[in-house]
C-alpha cells in the first residue's frame, strides 16, 4: 500500500473467547481464509489472526465491510464478534 492510499481496516474481536480459546482461534483462522477469498483483489493486505481472539484485514477504501460481518455470522459454528471498521491512511 502506498503512503498516499486510503484503505479500510477491519478488526474483529471474538466476544467471550476465553470460554473456548482453542475453538475461537481455529474458527478465526478459518474465517481469515474465507475473507481473503471473498474479498480477493479488494484486499491490500491479507486477513490475519492476531492476539489470540482477534483478526484484522486491510482493504481498498470502497470495499464493503458487511461482507466480513455476514461471512462471520453465517459460517458454521459462528461466534459473536465485535467489529471495528475504519477508513483512512
């Protein structure tokens, strides 16, 4: 990503992940792969699993963040997630 480009950062945090840390981590890893495929060329940086119960991705500024929300909500064994989407440099 060039310094002058604007992107869309998406962060997802699994709510209550401490009750099943291993299951939450596995689910987030799978979700990151799904989102990489779903966003394709709209990704500036691949989605990654971070800090035990979070994931993040960087997309082009006009990408639709609801794609991530819907994928997470409709996957098998979906878990509750808090989302943050921020557009900027």
